[in-house]
C-alpha cells in the first residue's frame, strides 16, 4: 500500500525547496545587477590610464588596492567598499543557488521515481 500522506509531505518539501531556490536565485541576480552601476560610478574619470588599469582588476583585487592609490586615481573609497560588498554578496548567493539547484534536481528525481512507482498501483 502506498502511503499517500508521506508522498504528499515529500511533495510539499520539494515545493518548499523549489521556492527557496527561486528566491535565492532572484536575490543573486539582484545582487549582481547592483555591480554594474557601482562599477560605473566608482571612478571619476575612467579614461585615465591608471584608472583604467585599476578598473580592469578583478573586484576583490581592486578592493585590496591601497587607499592612497585608489584616491590618486580618482576612486570613491566608499563606492569601492560597496562594490566589493555587492560582489561578495552576489558570489555567496550564486553559490547558495547552485547548491540548492543540485539538491532540487535530486529531489525532483526522487519524486519522479516515487510517482512512477505509485502509478503502478493506480491501475
């Protein structure tokens, strides 16, 4: 006999996992979208060679650049900090979303197998 209540609880847990994944993926996209405007606003004159060279650095490296060097190149230190925070937040959320996606895939496979098994008894 199929325990339909348990199957329903598993389906509910799967739906909750799916909702959590969707929310985390959306938050990751929002965090990534914050980076562009901050990157655009971080330097007063990106046409200067030194400023352009610093802008070409990965964001974590830019954040580790000495303050006096950033200021000399016309960077807003507060914006550099915000840029680094947004980048870190986006990476963290992206990693969480990837982990949830893998878990969701396993959950979906389990539910498919359970549903296929349960269908055998419907006939």
